[in-house]
C-alpha cells in the first residue's frame, strides 16, 4: 500500500537516504531535498549535478556533485544556506568524469570513486589523502570490512582489496550506499561487514559454505512462510537470487569467482545475513 507520493517534476537517478530522525534526503535534478516522514518539504538546497549523499558522524552530508565532493553542514542549510558548505574538494573526476556516493570510514576518512580515475581517500578537512588508479573504469561505491580492508571493482573485471586506515564503517545514520555492507537500506546506525539482522528474536537461520566451487546454503524458515535468498558480491551488487519455500539446503549452480560474498535471507518480517569466501 502506498503511504504517500510527492511529485518533484524533475528526474532522479539516485537513491534516497534516511537520517535517524526520519528525515529523507533525496536529489532531483540539481536540487537536494530534505523531506519529512509525512512528505512535507523540510528544506531544499541547489547543487550542480548532485548525487546521493552519505552522512558523517558530526551532522555532515557528504555530497557528490559532478567532479567534486562537498561537505554540507546539515543544521546550516535551512537557516544559513550561504554558509552550509564546510569544504569542497579539488576536481576529482576531471572535465568529463563524475564521482559516486561516498563511503565514510570509522575514523572519518571519506572514500569516493571516480568513474575514470579510480579511488580517492578524502580527509576530514577536504584534502585528498591518497588516490589509487584502477585498471578500468569504476562504477561502484566502496565497502570497508572491520579489519581495515576496502573493496572496489572495475570494468576490466578486477576486484581490489586495499588496506586503509578505517576499521569498518562510521557509526553514522547513513555511511554508504544502501546504508551498510549488506545494502539493507535500514537506518539503525553504522554497521560493519557483519551487517544488521532485523527483529530481536529472529526466526530465520542461514549458513553458507563452498562445495566444488558452488555456494551451498542451509536455511531455517518457519512453517507456512517463505523467504528470498540473495547473494551479493563485496561491492554490494546482487549477483544471484532464489526463492526459499522451506527449510533445508539450497545450491547455487553458478561458479563464483574467488572473493568474499554476502548471503542474505529475507522474509516479510525478518532478515539475516552470512558471509562466505570462495578460494581458488
């Protein structure tokens, strides 16, 4: 059932995000909107070619805008918009490029991918800490595990594991694309690669292992219910999905490349996640 719908009369190719107070941030055209849970507009802010922002730990929105990353002070936007920009990076993507939704690390470092140039680490003052040029074009948002390993992939078919200073994601309302490393889209504070599992008494159980290069799932689902099994690669891209109508074993016939995969079992009112590593 649709709760409400609001027409902006502008196109959007970005995903909305949610703050802990229920405020929704969404970009349409060249405008970032803050929307109350009842669909009323809280404020709007113009920024050229703005993408989906992420939220830092100190009330900062990190917004990609064409080739630049902006840090916007949330509390200043409605009252003093001319002073809302805390900083803006140098041109990261070049004259023909663009950047994607950033990922905020546990130590406050912001990681952002440029389509043509690779990965950038940005300090809390907006200066570029370091950069890494990938083999091919990049079309992803970084994920960070709790051991300080950052993962991205590129168009040439490479998965990169890069050591960084951040031990997981920031404990902020929305530190990365789709909130967490399992892309749960649930606002509940930052989480690491272990993900977050809805409901206190979770009726679902799931475990994953590798048998002859195939991923084998064992799941436990309450009677008269069904769930959906999804497999994501470490960049958060969903690569396979199956309907689970009963408890037991489920095999995915695909031969998965070496790497870390996230398995998520979702029912109507619960979800649980597990991690599996394919080694060749």
